[in-house]
């Protein structure tokens, strides 16, 4: 290639060509981006609070059974002689109506909740995201059908529908998770569809088509990565909301069943012990609250930093 | 942070208890007099006495209707009511009842023999609710009006327990019912939330799922036991679903009597001044029914092993001591009950011995334990069972089911779970009411989920129910009890006490074990003014 | 004493990467009755400067040094309360895009009379009654030459055309009888003909009301029309200021010179290398691309048909630069996309290198795409923000070739060399690049597969003028080096004349005139072509001053 | 305008049919046998069969579905097998209580959420913003059932200020039901004491119900306000000397209100769904409680009926939101 009479645009590239680039150099953009994220995240007290709550929750879910004083409490061990004791040195959160340590059950319950949250949001996203992308990208009757069904689901409040489903399938944590997954995916379809519709109009999609990319390639390499931020934000928030919904069903008596240490189910039992045995419902309730709060604050913080409008800051 | 919350809550708790100590407001007063408020969890969807009965429904039915006879007292006794006397023929097939002359329906119509005949005919023809009690022995044609105040029943076969069912057959006013008939429905639609009775109360406000009001009939034909001065203006049955709310309502005086607190609540609330606990031995048996026809529990050795592994003391602890262990399938308060010797108690060595003889000498199996969703004690007993079977290396999966699903699954051997917890309240004081649960004809019913198949027991039951000689029957029932215990179709549990918490100014509470859990005879209640 | 004095004004904007020196010691003074133009390309800091004069600068801006004084009062750090006495009353402003600067939910009348009320309140004498404000509003609307102000009063922004909206904004700015009127790119978002009208209006208002005007623009033509004096801004500095006439005719600073020379001149004959005939190539046909009777009909939601392109035929010779010129809405973009079958034509054929691509299957078409590539108008959105530059350039290679990872990496670096970008850029993301750099990346992506045809859809219209000149020059070199054939689409006649061999002029989806470019420019046959050239001449007038 | 209304009605009908089909299928796949429940514990097979026949439960699911949809076309939601009453009648009886609760809760949410959202947008990233952020997200995260119990404990049991549950004290006769909304009826009837007690009853459940909704209204309003405040026309308004208060409270708010309205419409449906929980805790005799108790007895016609009803209210609410949109936004006013 012949040299041109162009004015120099940037530092010349001859010197760099020879030397292999270090990781830091190659990924300077990503590093800067992540540092920017971290910087913005750190600035917000509420985001940091959310992050710490979530981290604590995940740690408890991971190591719960090994750090609690009475791990057998989670699997239904009973000790009628020490039932309904108020919080004390041995039983930090007191004991329940079967004499099980509430502290142990609450901590180990993090696992159940994590499982619930991951499965529900996972299934919902796995169903909703592809359908949303398909509906948004394809348009026409495919979109009409998908969106009609989605709107149908969205016209019924999720909890009411989930209630009907669990009532029909019978109570239990699996059915509860199943029911919530069934009512959860339409939210993703709507989110992703709207996002896809706007991305579809972007020039880079046409650009990809002009170089001969197939539809799957475009969906995977162009549409999906650009939908990712809102999906991540929604999933983070939904983790919390799914846990809350499962607990709600547990509270009505249709969710997880004993001796499974699920917080909602614990409150469902514990509410009959209000107000005199307040610790019984207080601690599982607080656990739900803090966990959901954590995921929501985290999601909210993520939204702030992933918002494209704040990208170039 | 937690510490602070705990401290705050503890302070809140202290405050709460101080509030509890202060005298709460009293019963509701209206210009007509005192209205007693009963707080309960269960709604009354259909009042029609021939359609439906459960404890809340029957409590209200009993309030607005009368029957020929009535159960009263502990032990329950059959008292003359609309019928002042009756005779049986020698063959035990014909029953003649003589009615009181002064009974009248709320609209003023007299309660006569035709009303009795019509009510029984209605019950049988609708084939719902109470029909099962009599329909095998009584046809509508078998009821005849002898004169205005005499009615005669001709049974298809001798049936000694006949009388014990009659308290549940309430008498409706044919004139009112016929006037409100739609498309030959025997007035079903109308009677859902109206009454056509002669009882001590008539219906006041009827707000489904909220409250049901019974207004006292000032000139009730049988008079009022507490005296007209003390007679309340009425009773409101208010739906309060949460035990916590029930307790609060009682403490605040928004309710005068409540049912359905937790066992721990009763212990705790007993200490509150101004509140009294009614605590009575009941007839409701609890059993963990095995499926004896299919699956691992078809093996009697396994059943015995489980029965011996069960922590019976914990059962009592679940009720905070307000229960007694069953010593026989037949409850203590029932005629013919014996203490069956050798009924299993916790004995791990024996349990392991039996387990060794079973097909699962080392355990390693998981058995489902099904209970009615929302039944707190049944759930907790499930936990006790789970804990008890751990030494046998048997795992228990606790599965709550909605009642209809549980019954539907339990109606067939194939779908019936290995273990189901069942509370059964006999509808009469006759031992047949319990014994017949072990009769092969009962298969398919929820209380026969064990699918117990003993030709010997079946034969003895048939013989006992047609005999009118009590001594002969008593002997038969003793043998029946012994044999059933030997076959261990279920883990025999406990008889829970019936409990209510009431304000201490509420007087006249009369317990009768034959009533359902929670059910109260509203008729004799009254409020003692301070 | 001058009305507005800006002294050693230095302003930083804090960002994550540290402070950016947006304004570096600005010195500027404006006397009453002056008309000052500030010229600068994007990023020169001109908008920040004028907004600072009104106290509506960016949030995290920090004044480092110097200050602004207005009518003897230091207004560098005024409180909101004090600003209320100045903003809109003594200094007011008109904005670039009249749609986004009007609140869509309030009627025109409401918005203007609210401004009047605010001024009255700030002045201390009570707010006049509604009717009086209405009369005043209608006066103002009349003053800016809007017909039927009474009706306009209750209309909403979306019911007005762009030019009318801009007039409404001007009326609003005049509501307080300001001492200084700041105009921030007031014509950029408007059509060419409307631009001229708005500039005329401003000129007449200056005369009538003895306004002091500061106008900022990247368009030297617009500045020349309005401003008597002019300042040139470059990277936060004023590199040159003086009488507009002097600066345009005799620029002193290098940047000004470069800027002026970059403005394409519609009347200059091209000094380009004569189009090399493709004789050296053993071409199958003389024509690389032919379109026969192409037609595209869109159906709107209401069921009406709109013909974007109507029975259009053209043929592009191998090796030439084929120009397509037309105003917005002429159907040139639709045509460009149909030529590569990015849009399926309603009817008609496209023949590429002797093969009819209209009937090709999806698969065959995808294979065919490697020979014909597209460069889009807006490089900012033509690149996926989630992909690195390397990914973007490598994407066609991954799709169309069986090259290995290493080969692709090497090829990406080679391509970056060709488009004269540092190799390090392959690890960068689009938002880190300037517009010109992004367009180079787009070109690199387009030529990655050694195509034979490039369709360029207004490749420079989103770029600053100086960058436009660079890119155009580069495109010409590239064509020579790689034996490319271009279809070049533009609304800018000067650009077309500069580089195209043959050109068609489009209007309403049809060809108005076609032929050798020089021929068309020197001897246009059709009236439409003549008007186009005439209006094009007007905007590039400045270059001749 | 007419075609707009026509299209709305058409979507409504279509959605209702869809919901009916959806819920019917979902609730009927399970093996539950409500007939047995109704027949009573000791009922014999033939007694259960009597009831099955009476309610058409002996037919195949497909037949039942056809019958159900046929009845639905006549506005008949079927009959509850437990209460033996027409579902429509029952739903209509319980609906006012729920609507009253939802209206009050929504009112609370709007009255508190919108101004708070506005304020935290104006003072973005300030302490107030941080506090409202945590406060509002707490609102979403609070388990309604748990929060309800805590409030009961504090205000009813502890402090004794407010009643524990229900809509009215037992002896208070409800005013003549004109609207079914006690607060309105009691005012219409001039019974101010009844109004006061029913207000005391509604306040706790309404707070619990409004909390999450308040939170999301606040969040949306804040986000929109922030965006609007950065928009060009606000910059222009500032440049023209309009006072900050007027800009925020009038210019920006009106623009930010549009998405907030959409959120309100959405939350309306959500609220109707959550009444299930709140009504359980507070013994509020509404459709939520009715649905739960029916679901627990495998009585599915009411469940389907309530779901339909909620869907209906939801769609109506969103239609109203659409109309409000058109009212606020002149760009949509042209038909």
C-alpha cells in the first residue's frame, strides 16, 4: 500500500507493530469500562448496600450448613423440650414450635431461596428472551402470536395466576417454582421484544446483513449482546421478586413445605405464633426482606451504571 | 443492627403484654341486649341442613333448627327435643316418635308430624350431606304420619344406631320451603342463606365470609335455660382466619369466644386475666393410616416397626399436654371402648426387631406422609414421625394436600399414599360409628384409607350393628378393637382435647364430645354482666 | 465598555478520566449592536461557551480562571435568584432543534405567555392578566413572521413545521426584549430553503430591534450571512477573531485555513485523477452493476401506497464513481439498498457482474455479498457498540471466509493499516473513536473481503467538514488502489462534483437527469437540476467571500 | 374515536376469552375433586356422583370447557360448587371491598409517590434521593404478609389505635350499598361515624398494599423526571427565565407523568393480584380472599371468575390510562 498525503490521524503504528501487546494494553477499554462501573457503583451508598446484602446472602447460601450451630434443624430434627424459646445465647434467633433452632433454619433457608430465585428467573429468561428476540426481530404473525399470548399472561396479575396454578397442581416447592416460572416469562418477552424492536432499526444490523450474516448470527452477535443490560438488571431484580413471590405462596400455604427451611413457609407457620412468639416470624421475614432488598438495590444500581446514557460519562 | 431490632421488638413485646393486662372492651351491646361474638376460622357456605354439615355450618344449623332429639352433656346423651318420647318395635325395625305440641317454626307454623316426614324425605331424596347416615336403612316411603303429632319410621332392616343419628336431622318448615322452591329443587337455593326452622335463633345478618348473625327468638318454644333476663340478643359468628387475629380480637374484647388457636396460644393466653379456657376431652381420633394393600406398608412388620418407633410422648407435647393417647381405635368417651392391651408404645428395640423381619431390614426407604394442607398439628406430627423414623433409616416425605385431592387419592388403593394422617370425629356415640370405618364397605372413604381387609372384623361389625342386645354388642366390639390393634392398619395416635378460649364473663358453655371440633352449642350461652 | 466581556475564561468538565479542559482561556468582548459569529466544529467548546454566558452550562463544569461580565456585572457565579433577572430577559437564546426545545405537552401560546409572566414576575411588577399576555404573545408571533397568530396560540408544537417552530422559539426569546440574543446553531436542523428564511428573519430582527447577536454554527455560510464579526474556535480556544469578511478572505491561523479549504466548492472543477477506464480488467461486461426498471412501493398503515422508487434503470461501469444526488425523500437511500438487495424491490432486476441477483436464494445472495459492500451514512450507529473495532472488521471475514483466528487477526491489522488507523484500535470500542475514525472502520469492514463494488450512502454527511474532506480524499485513493467501483450517494452537490464520474439526479423516486458529472454541472438540462445547483451554490457561497 | 372504542372493546373481549381459556385449562388439569369435598366426609360414592352430575363435573374436560365458554358468552361465570351460588353474583358482592381497598391504596401511592419521586429527581444523588431510594426499594422488598402482621401487631395489638381486621365493627350496620364502597356509601348516607370507623379499618391494609406500588411509582416518576429535566425543552425553559419551581412542578412533571401513568395502570393489576395476600392477613372480604378460599377447596369456577374479573378491571384501568394519555398528550389527541 502506498503512503498517502493524509495528515497524520494518530500516533503512527509502525513502532507498535513489532512488540506484542500486554494484557493491560489490549484490554485497556474493558479495564477502563469496568473501573468506570466500579467508580459509579461505589459512589452510591444504596448500590453498595445492595451488593453487600447479596454477597452475604450468597455466602450464607454457599456455606450455610457448615457455619450454623444446629445444621440438623433444617432437616426436621425436633426437640420438644426446647420449643418456642426466645432468642438467647444458644439459640440466637430462638426456637420454633418443634424446638428447632430458628437461626440455623433461617441461614440454611438462604440456599432454598437462592435455588428458587435462580430457577425461576433462569427458566423465565430462558423462555422469555428467545421468544422476545424472535417476536421483535421476525415481526409479522410470529410477533402477533407471541405478543398476544404474552399480553394475555400479563393481563392477569402473576400472583393470582400462580396461585391458581399451584392450587391446581398441589402445594409444594417444585410446583410453586413451576407455577411462578410459568407466570414470569412474559415480562422478559415484553422487555426483550421492545428492546429488539429498537435495536433492529439500528444501522449495524443492516450493516451485518450487508456483509452476509445469517439471522441466527445477527440475533446472537448483535441483538442479544445489546439486550443484555436490561436483561441483567431485570434478572437481578427478579431474583428478589421471585424469592418474595415464592415466599408469598409459601405463606398462603401453597409453597415450600416443612421441614424444608423456606422463609415464606416458616412465616406461614409462624404467623399463628404472633405476637407472643414474635421472633419466630420476625427473623425469616427479615431474611426475606433483606435478601429482596439486596437484589433490588443491586439491580437498581446496575441499571444506573449500565444505562447507555451514562456510558460515556 | 440486629441487636437493636431485637431490643426494639422486645420492648414492643413488653408493651404488648402490658396492653393485654388492661381490661379489654366487652361483648357487643345493642339496644336489644348483649350480642355474643364467636370468632372462628371456617365460613358457612351453605346453611341448608340437608345439604352440608361441618362444624361451623352445623353450629349455625343447630342454632336455627331443631331436631327430634338432641345430644347434650359429656358424655353425650340423647335428650328428647321435638320428640318428647319414642318407642321401638321388638324387631328393631319400627320407630315411633311423639312430638311436643307447643313447638312452632319461626313464622308461627306448628312443628307437626308432616314437617318431620317432609324433612326426612327431603334429606333422603336430595342424597347429600346427612343422607348417608340413614339411606341404607330408611326409604322415603318408610316414613309415615300417624297423626298430627306422631310419626313412624319403618326401617328396611334392624339398625340399632338409628337413634344416634337423629340429632343431625334438622326439621324444616315444609310450607316455607315449598313456597321458595325453584324447578323442583326442594328449596335448595333459598335455604342456602335462609332458614325455615324452629330453633332458638333465627337468622340475622348474613354476610358470607364475613359474619353470620343469629338473633335470639324471644319466645322460643322450649324456653331459655339461662332465663329470659340473661338471654343474649343474639350471637354473631365472625370469620377471623388468622389465629393471631383471633387472639387479638379476644384480648381486645372484639370476640367473646374463639376457636382455632394454636396449642401454644392456649397455654399462653390462659395466663391473661379475664380469659378462660374451655378444655375438654374429645372424641376425635387421630391415626396415621397405612396403605395396607400396596407398597411397603402392605408389610405388617414394617407397620409394626413404625408403630413402635413413633414418639408418642411428642404427640402429646404437640398439644402441650392437651391430648391423651389412644388406647384403642374407639375413643374413650364412646360406649364399648376398652383399653386394648399391648397397643404399641415407643420401643426402639421392638421396632428394630420388626423391621428386621420386614422386607426392608435396613430401612433405606422414603415413605410419603400426607396431611391436609393447613392443618398445623398434622404437619407437626409429620415432623415427629420424620424424627421418629430416623433411627430406622426410614425417610419421611411430608406432603400437604388439599382435602379434596387427598380424599380423591385415598379413594383407590393404587393412588392411596403409604401414610396419611386422618382425624375422624364420629357423628354419633354408638361404637358402630367408629367400628364401621374398619368394615370393608367403607373402602373408598377417607377414614378407610388403610384399605383394611379383615373378613373376621367385617363379619363381627355386621353382627354388632344389627344386634339390639348391648351385652352381646359390647363383647363383639371388644374383640373388634383387639383384632384391629393386632393388625396395625394405622399408627393409633391421640385424642386431642377440644379447646376454646373465652372471656370469663361468657357463661353457660356446655361441652358435648359428640359435636365436631370447634362446634359449640350456642343455645345455653349468656353474658354475665359485671 | 462592551456589553459582554469574557476574560481568560477557563472551564473544566470533570469526568471519570479526570478533568477535560473544555475552554482554555477564552477572551471575547461584544459591544451593543454587534453581531458575532462563532465558528467551530464539534468538540470545539462553542456550545459550552455560550451556555455559560446564560448560566446553563453542563452540570459538572468548573470555572478555573477568568470570568464573564455582562453590562458591568460579573455573572460568572450568580445564584439562581440573580440569574432569574437576566435569563430570558436581558440575555436570551434560540436553539438548534426546534422540536426538542419546545415542550410537546403545552400549547404554543401557553409556553410563550408563561415566559412573559416569568419576566414580569422577575422584573418585580405584578403579572399582567391573561388577556394582556395573550395579546403580547400574538404580537410576538406576528413579529417573527408567523401567519395567523390567534390560531397559532392554541396549537401544539407537533402541529407546526420545523421552520415555524424555529420562529416560535425566536418569538419566545424575544419576549423579554433582550439585550443579547444567543443563537445556537439555529439552522442546522432545518432544510436548505428554510435555513435561508430563518437567517433572513434573524437579520431583519437585528436591524429592526437593534439586537446584539451571538450566533454559533459549524456552517461558515450561515455565519457569514448574519455575523459582522467572527471568532473561530478550535479545541477550546479562539484561534482567530476579527471581521468575518477578513477572516474568510484572508485566514491567518492554520486551522482556519484548513477549515476553509475543506469546504467543497461547487463551482470548482475537480482536480481528480481521471477515472481510469477498466480496460485493464478482463471484465465480463462493461457494466459491473445494472438496475432494470426498479420499483419500490411501501404500504403505509392506513393502506395508502407510497412509491419510493419508480421504474428506475441505471448502469454502473466497472471502475467508475457513480453519483446519485437528490434531496431528502428523493428515494436515493432506498435505491442504494435495493442495489444490494438489502431491501427487496417491489419489481425490477438488479444485475451484478452479469448475474441477476434479484432472484438469488438467501444463501447464494449471502455468498454474493462479499463482492458488493455498503458504507452507511452514520458511522456512529453502523457499528455495534458491544463489539471491539477488531470484531467489527473481522466479522465479514468470519462470516465469509474459512480463515483461521490468526489469519483474521493479521488481516484486521492490515486493514487498519489501509484505513490509516493505529493497530491498537482493534481493541477499542466504537464510542472511544471520533466520527471520522469510525467511518474509516466502516470502510475497513466494507473492504475486508476485497469487494468489487462499494455503495456509499452519504458517507460524509454526519462528519465535520474538515473530516469530510479527509475521508473523501481517502476514498478516492482507496478506489485507485483496490480497483473498486463506487456508487456514491449524496445530497451535497459540491461533493458529487468533486469525485463522481457520472451522476444521476433523483427526485420523487425518479431520475431527473443523468450523464457525465461535469456535463450536468456545466450544462444542466432540467430546471430541477438548475435549482439544486443554485441552492447548493448559496450555502457554499461563504467559500467565495 | 368510535373505531378506537370498538377496537378496545374487541381486545377486551378477546383477552377475556383468552384469560378464561387459560385459567380454565390451568385449574382443571389437576386431579382435585371438589364434589367429594362438598358431599361431606362420610358421603357415599353415589352421593358424590349426585353432586358431580349436578355441576356437570362428570362430563369430559373438553365438554366442560365448551359448556363453560358457552355460559360465559351469556355472562354466566358458572356456579360455585362450595357455596352453590352463581360465581358472578359472588364476585360482584366481593368486588367493591377489593376495589375500595385498591383505590385507597392507589391514592396513597400516587399522593406520596409522585411528589417524592419529583423531589428525589430534583435532588438527584443527594441524601434525600438516597433515602427515598432505599425507602422505595424497601417498599417493593417488604413481604406484604409479614409487613401486614407487623403493622397489626404494632397499631392494633400494641397501641390499640386501629382495628385488627375486617371492614367494619361487628355491630355497625353498613350503610345502604349504593356503590359498595363503604367510604363513599357512608358519606352519601351522611353517616360520618361509619365513615370514620371504616376509614380506620381500611388504613392498615391500604398502607400495606400501597407500599410496593408507591415505591414503583416513585421510582418511575424519579427516573422520568431526571430524564425530562435533562431534556432540551427544560434547558430552553430555564434559558427563558421560567422559575425553577414552575419548571419542575409544571413543565417537567406533566411530561414525566405519562410513563408514571402507564406504571399506575400496570400496578393497578398488580395490586388486584396482591390483594390475595393482604386480604388474607386483614380478613378483608374481597375477591382475593374469595379466590384463596375457593382455591384451597379446589372450587375452581370462582378462581377462574376472579381471575377474569381482575383481568377485566386491569384492562379497564389500562384503557383509562390510555384515555388519560390522550388527554395529557396533545400528540395523541388526533384520532
